[in-house]
């Protein structure tokens, strides 16, 4: 069986020329590498990839095929697409079976914008034009939701990276959906048993993800840090993203350190030098790789009560959970970790234990079950 994973942009570059890619790309790369290890001829096909990148250094699949046109895509028995527009394109080609790999149910994000639960950067400034622009965009969002749902309704093979997405797709579209659980590399993301919590004199707090993606809920984490700093709590706030910082992040005041496009090994080191990890993601989060990486590295974590994180383990005792859009509760979580050594120790121990169930070996087994289920 010849399998082709298609991603329109494999790796891009930021304004400084540094490579950048999302967690979704990391998952696709993992699938391709694992399937090839298992003996399946698996291709990674893309339309955009800068020529001067060292993919091995980025821990990504190193031999992608770059095509200019859709017609140039090599013939495969099975095609896999994650972005809904890519799935539609692959299906319309009428060649091979098409798999719709759900890494996050996109309508959730657009519906959140329609309801006003997520306000993106462009709407923060007031003015008639922006109000008019927002109204037009809301109409577009409603049409986009219908279009995305029509693509999910196509007779493609369905797969998803987390349990709650499997349940959502099967319930919403009455089609079987395979689970291909996301995993992390335990050779990179592991705890430091010698680590001393708070050894820098300040509590080092880490938040990962672009503020430009509304479902990451980064503004809530920023507000929590503002509250802590206004009370004189000695915290050092670190942000990591694949985009440059926005004005809202107030680098130098709220954000003390800002990193862009760190490699996996650099991220592993950063987690191990962090005292608290915060993810203030909203329900649109498909899996949350940074949260799992932080748990694996033994970082006491504050996580939101969203389906993705609640499905990490039935016992929600591996992190300090808070409701979405509650910066005050996030700040309370920081205080709790500072004051309760026992709570920190329990979350570290349970987090490491939970992460052991999200290895690449588990992903490999799910891929095996997935391929067998298609035969």
C-alpha cells in the first residue's frame, strides 16, 4: 500500500528567516516516519518548502516531495489530508481512498468567534470600519462553517488525534472514526530529577502558542500574569510562539522572555527549566501537544477544563484545572502551586505518569490498527 500525506505548507519561515511549523505539521511528520518504519511506502507531499532547511535538525520527516500543481501529486492508494480544503481537493481528484485526519474540529473556532467568545487582534481597535468589517466576517464565518461541515460529511475515511474528536465526528456525522492518538518523543521530553523548584528566585511560568490563534486563549494567561505582577508576586513569564509577539503581549513588561520557533530539543530544555506551565486553551484545542510535553517533563501545569485536556486521563488530578476565560482562577492556581508543595509534587508525579500513555509507540500501534481496519 502506498500512502500519501498532503500538507500545503510543510515548513515556512518567519520575518527573520527562522523556520516555523505548527503542532499539526509535527503530527503529520510523525505519522509518515512511523509508517515508513512499519514498512509502508509513505510519502509526505507539499507545495511549499524553503530549499535551505535542515529538516533533521527540526526533527521532521526529511524527504518530502514538493509539487507545483495538484495534478503533480503522485499516485497513491491512500491519501491523507488534515486541512479541510486539502481534503476537499484530494477527494475531488477522484484518485485513491481519502482520509480526513481531524487534528481539531474547525467549526468550533468559527462558532466561538460568531458568539463573541473569541476576539482576535484585528477587532481590538474601535471604529465604524472595524465594526462593519466584523459584521462581514461573521457572515463569512457562518458560510465557512457550512462549507467545512459539508467536507466532513463527504464519504471519506475519518480519523482523529484524540478521543473527544472521535466521539464528536461519529456523533455529528454518523460515520466511523479511527483514533490515531498523538504521542511525544520520550527521548526529548523527560523530567529532570535534580531540578529544584523556584531555584532562580522567581517563579518561571511558561505559555506556548500564538496569540493570533484564538482557541489558544493566550489573552487569559496574559491577564493572569498582569494580576500576579500587580500584586508584586515574583514571577518571570516566558512565551513561545511561531509568530512574532503582538502589542498585547507587552514584551518587557508582562512577557519577560519571548522565543520564536524553538526546536524540539530546545523546548525540552525550556520545559525542564520551567516552574509552572499554563495552557489557557479554549474548546477548539484539538489535542494540546505543549501541555502533554510539559507534563512529560515534570512541570506542574495549570490547564483549562476543555475536552482535550479532560481526556488525557479520567482522574483529573494530574494538573490544576480552571474554567476557560478565568484569569483570576489561573492566578489562584499559581498561588496554589507556590504555597502547596504537596500539590506540586502530586501534579508532577501524576503528570509524568499520564504522559507515559501518550508515547510514539502508542501512536504506532494506533496507526497499525488504522491500516488493518481499512483492509
